C-alpha cells in the first residue's frame, strides 16, 4: 500500500497545482493575444477577436416597415478601447489555458479514482467541452444577433424616424461575452442532470414524470435570464435545444442504468 497522505499535504498539492494553472493563465493572457492572426500582415488576436464578435452580433442596418436604419458604433469613453482589449485578452487567455487548468484539476483527483471512474471522468470532461462549445456557439451565432436586432427595432418603433441607432462597442463586447459564457455554462446543466439521474439522486422514470415538468420550468427560467430579448422569441430559441438536451440526458441515463443492471 502507498503512504497515507495527510489533509495538509493534499491542500499543499492543490495550492501548487492552482499556482501552476494561474501562472499559465497569466502567461497565456499576456502573450497569446498579441500573436498575429496571419503571417502576411500583423494583426494581433486581441484586435481580431472583438472585431469578429461585433461583426457577428451587431447588424449594419435594420429594416422596419420598409425603412432602413443604419446602425453605427459610438464609443462613449476614451478608455473604451482599453476595456475591449482587456476583455479580449482575458477571453483568449482563458480559452488557451483552460486545457492545462483542466489537466491540473484531473491530476489532483486522479490518484483517488478507480480505472472505471477515470473513464467516466474523461467522458464527462469531453461532454462538458462539447456542451459548452455548443451553448456558446448558439449564443454567438443565433441568440445575440437576433436579440440586438429586436432591441434596435423596438427603439425605432418607440422613437420613429427621429431614431439614429448607435451601439457602444464596450457594452456590446461585455454583454456578448457575458451571454456567450453564461449560455455555455448553462449548457453544462444537462450533464449534471444526467449524472444525478444515473446515480438515482433524482428519479425521472418517464417523459410524463413530474420531475420533467419541473425541469421544463427550470429550463424556461434559465433561457429567460440568459436571453434579454423582451419579445420572448429569443427565449424560445434558447429553450428548445436546451430542454431537448435535458430530455436526451434523462433518456440516456435511464437507458444506461437499465443496461448496467441487466
């Protein structure tokens, strides 16, 4: 048998691994954002990321009842550009360093796991990455563009022909990052529900179970909180795939439970 390790030695190892993860995150945030997007001309990632994000979310113009209204970007603070670069650098640093951070967390708990548990953990980690990317992509490519367009249309309906549509790039960047990351995190909940159902912490025996109705209500609340669109259409766009994942997680967990017991 191996030597028994005290709680203080565990905490010391955890602090060492967290310090390594923090150092890698800091280096990734300070170095990677200034790497060029292409070798033909120097355009650092920290400039390219916010441009792509804003181009994908803010419409150039909106059309309301046959009338076109141009949407322009307007910076309201001289420090706005610095804040945009800071948001971009932190995002890039987190994305680049996240595999190493995940490895350090896995290496900390790996000695206490049985081989079967290691396989489940690797499967769960892969599923978590796929779900986060799916949620973030849905927010960036569908929910955010639709939400901003609805907001501009509502402004035109209230103000009419007097409207000159301006969008603050700092507000766009901060709200886009928040909604994108929040949606990615929310899409991890089906994985948590899968684990809870598989371990019989909650029992959802069929699609007619009361628990599933509660999960639908919970999903609607999450979708409403993430999508600020007042029309409710953005919430529905978010709710349909989100609740579908939850139903799929419940069905898969029940199927694997029956298979393991047979």
